[in-house]
């Protein structure tokens, strides 16, 4: 029964009971609370304290001057940003690569984890898992070199394969139409194994008795996967999907910077790279901060929007 359905007198009687229960629970979990304090402090120091720097977006920042002696310009940096056509190009590239990456980078690790979970040969399964994890530890500098070599028209394996089937060589890195695909597939190759870890961990927590009961009822491996494994990981899938939507505008700039060249620079420009070029490259610190603020607010709006949608559909919320 909800507390709103109680009379004022009943609520006043119930309230004192909750406080001792809360204190008792806090006392019972005091060691867990004590262990979590350092991590809460780290999050506060490194994730919340730097937010005061957003004030720079409302200034005309000049290095060397004290903070309160900076010239305040109100929303000028934001109006300049929204009047800049380059911002909309960067926003389009960011959302385009992010949505493409979300579709492939979110669904394929789930499928890969389901297939790994169905493997019965233990040694082969562990070998595949280990090999798929390794690219996660390779830096983007090395990955960019590998991608250039793989897609090269001068002995690159991809173009050799195309030539084997009678096709003409393709200049993948010299056409802007291919750039989004190159970035997304490179990121997918690098992270697919790493992203399967959490799904495999959740699958190991599914009650084995459910599989045994389904086998007794005559269920095959496909039916086990469809009716037991997938529902068993569905809650984690929804949580990770909502969090992924919140990070759509925060895709970084390393891979775009390393894989781009003057021919495809317009397709490679994303919001983080746009902020870096203006803030550090052109010494427009306040303008670069304004780009970062807008980037964060768009990501926050997407996160709350996605959470509200899934809360309405499923009744679950992560916020």
C-alpha cells in the first residue's frame, strides 16, 4: 500500500518506524558503506568538482588572469556556437557514427556472447574468448596503422580479396562516404570481445535448473537460448542500452583524428574533435568549453529521455 493512501495520523505513526529501520539497515551494512566511501569521493572529486569549469563558457577567458577578473559575456559563446554551420556538421557526424555504432556495437556483442555460451568445447571457447579480448588492449595508434594497411590499395588484404573476385581497387580512406563505416567497424573489431564479458557473466548466473527443466520438456538449444538465456540477460541489456544512448554524443576523438586525412576531414569532424580544435588548437578556450557543455547536456537529455521511455514500457528505471 502506498503511503499516500494513509491518513495523516497513520503516516505520522508509520514515519518513526521507518527511521529506526533505515538506521538499522545502515548499521548492518556499515562495512559496505565504509568501503564505498573512497569511490564516492573519487567520483565527486573527478566528475563533479570540475563542473565549476563550465563557468568559463560564460566568460571571454584570458590565460593568466584571476578567475573573477575575466570578462563575463553571458550566452555569447553559445549564440556563436549555434550560428556556426560547422557545429551542425560535427553534430551530424557525431550522431551518425554513434547511432551506427550503437546498432552494430550493441547487438553483435550480445549475439557473440550467446554463441560463446553455447560452445561445449572448453579449450576452443576459452581460446576464442581470449583472442577476441586482445584488441581491446591495443592502442588506437596501432589500430589506425592496421586499418590503413588492411585497406591499402598497395597490397592490402581487403583490396586483394576484391581483386580476387574481379572488382576494381577501392580507395577506402580517400572517400568520405566510407569513413563512418571504417570508424564503426574498426571500433567494433576492437571492442566486441571486451563488451561480451558482462553478458557472459550474467549468463553464468542463470539458474541451471531452468535449462534442465526445459530439456526435460523437450526444448532444443535454440529454444533454450530464446526462452531462458535471452530473458535472463534482458534486464542487463536494457540497462546497458539506456546508458549507451546517454553516451551517444561522447564518442571521443581519437579514432576520428587518427583515421582521418585532409580528403575526409569533413566526415571525421565530431563534437569532441571540434571542441579540441577550437579550445586548444585556436586558443578559444571559452568557445571550446561551450561546445563541451552543449555536448554534455545533449547526452544528459538523451539519457533521461531513453530512461523515461523504457520506464514507461518496462516499468524499470536506472535513474
